[in-house]
C-alpha cells in the first residue's frame, strides 16, 4: 500500500474541517454538555439504596 494513500473518508473529513473550522470546538461543547458531568457520590449511593429488586419473570403475577 502506498505511504501517501488517503481514503475518501479521510479526504472528506479534511475538506469538511477546512470548510467548517469550528467543528471540533462544537464537538467538545456537545461532549461536555452530555458526558463530562460531575458525579455526586452521595446521590449515587441514594440511587443504589432506592433500587427495587426485580423478580426473575417480571410479567408473572404473584
């Protein structure tokens, strides 16, 4: 395989980033909004304590 080969996808991404230079910053902002959150350990413990045990077959009435 040639050392200078670039796939069509790589070429497209390079062209897209040149046409839209703010793309990476917007991706970081979106990640921060959805994923990079502070997790409160006390609240997590409350969630764990509030779990209800599910029966083996959930549709069976007792």
